């Protein structure tokens, strides 16, 4: 039997990821088997989770996935001693319109699994008001239970005492208080994202976070607050069809945004995956029957991609006879041109007529529901695909035939429809699951 706990907060940027990694590593160092999950569409945190625990982490998402899929993914924690689900944004933050089995809020996962929530609260600029916020979160939604609170970035012992007293008066357990400690802050980058594999010192960073948290948080009390949990057998797995039997997958610093559950579902269905690096000027496996270019940071590497003739010619040759699909950054590389942040235009592969610009920055963020107007690898025309979009690039031209009618979570039609031309298809959204 495992101990299940959800780690959440009132908002983003409070310290959920740092606390999750620290708890996971501290318990692992004590000999416990720890399994992590990420609630919501985040490609970055699962890699950090894996670095902390030594076990692969996956996303669970109440807007895009049904209960069977979530149960199937969470069941990987069956042999763990502790299972942690890290939330996204604030505890109740989701979209206005309900998706498959929820709004995408962390609270959906907490209620579905019946796991209590460990809140991370940053009381900077507050004292007793922090207790009012915690009490409001505790009482907001029946079915969501609060285990207690860890305070982060407390200014002084006096500040801590004021906040602790208010929380205890409100009947809320305080498991610890972390003073400001810049050395364990995870770095950010131009999109607010940084990948675990980009951190040469990630192991040392997590070890320092674990040491620091163990000094200031009652780890035994946190563990006792978790729910005793045993997964129920899942009726079904992830509803994702592999795009082919043998998949050539672009995989390097420019093409790395792939949800882990997608690759696992492809392999579970019998598909073989061979990786290649466009940045190393490698072409896709010539014996593969489909090529998949995921998202990432091609705008940071646009000059190298444009100069890599072997990759570009190899991909064009591949697309003459077999399908090629790109997601987000991969979609941009399938296009004609990509303008970087400095306003320099770089020639891409030209399999699609898409032209994009990172110089004209505008955030595109949110869930997407696409109904395919034409087939794409792994999915037939008419399929309803659920995914997530996050990029700052602007479409300069999208002249090819639309791949799908795409709606946001409110039902509004959006302009990022995806494209198709010949054997090439692409979308700006990252696929999470297909409606059953």
C-alpha cells in the first residue's frame, strides 16, 4: 500500500516543483520508493521528477483524459511507498468548460484519487492573511481534503511565528517553514521553461533542496498525512494510436517536448521508436514508416537547422513516400521559414508553406480540441484530438489546406488549424489523447 499526496499551492511560482523534488529525493534517500506524477499539460516537470526519484513520471489531465486513462497511468505507483502528484497553477485553476472528466484543475485529481493536498504557501508581504487563504482553499470544494501547509520564503522567525499561529488557530497543520534559499531556485528561460537535461548540476541541486527541506520540514508528519492508497485496476489504457509501426522521432535540445505517456502508449501498442538528431545533421531512419517532429526550441537553433543540409534533404526525401508530422516547434520546422527573435529569417524544410516569426511574440496558451478534416499519422479524418498549445511564435503565413477545425476550451474556433500538404502534416498543439 502506498501513501498518496497531492502537492499544490494558491498560484504558480510558489515553489511546488522545488518542494516535490526535495520531498521525493529525501524520501528516496531514506530508502523509500517514490513515484511522481504531474497534473496538467507540462512537459518539463516529469523529467525533473525522474531525476529526483529514478522512476519515470507522467502527466495526468482531467480535461483531456478519461478516468480509465488516469487510473491506468497512476497504477504505475502500485509498487511505490510514496506517490506524489504535483499540481499546476493554483489548486482550483482550470478552464471554464468541463472536458472529459474535469476542468484540468489539480483539485480534480485530488478528489478523483481521494488524496489529501499539501499546500505550499508563500506568505511574502503577508502574515495572518496567509491563513485566510489556506482556510479558503480548504473549504472551497467539498471532496478536496487539506493535509496541511508548508510555508516557503518566510522572511524571519517573527514572520514565521505570526503565520504559524494564524494557521494553527484556523485548524490547519503546519509541517514546516522554509526561509529564503536562492541556491535551490530552479532557473527559468525565455519561455519560462527549462528542461532537466539542460541542468548539468541537477542532481546536486535536488540533493541540496532535499537537505534544506529535511532541516525545516517534518517529513514524518507529512508522510503520516498522506492517504493510504492502492490503485484500482484500470479498465483501459491511454487512448492513443501509434502513428506507425516504426517511428523515426526527432530528439535533441530543439525537439524534446513529448509527453512521456505518448511514447509509452506507442511502445505498448507494439511500435518501435528510433531517434535522430536534426541538430547533429541526422536524417530520419530510412526504414521507418513515419517521421514525428515534436516541439521544443527550434527558434533558438534556427540557424543550425537551416545549415544542416543532410537533415533537411533527408527529411524531404522521406516525405516523398511516407508521412511526416510536426507538433508546435516541429510544425514550424516543416514550414518554409522561421524568423528568430533577432528578426533574422531562416529557411526551414519547406514541406509546408507555413511561415512563423518569433520576433513578433504573442503568447498562445491553452487546451485545444481538434476535429481532423483529413487523416494524420495514427488518426483518421473526423477524429477528435485533445491537446495543449503553448508558444510565442506568430503565424506569418499558413497557406496550405487546414488539417483540422480547432477549438479552445471555451469552444471558440482558433486560427492555428494545422496544415497538410502531400505526406506532411503539422499542428501547433501537442497531442494528449483522442476522444474514445
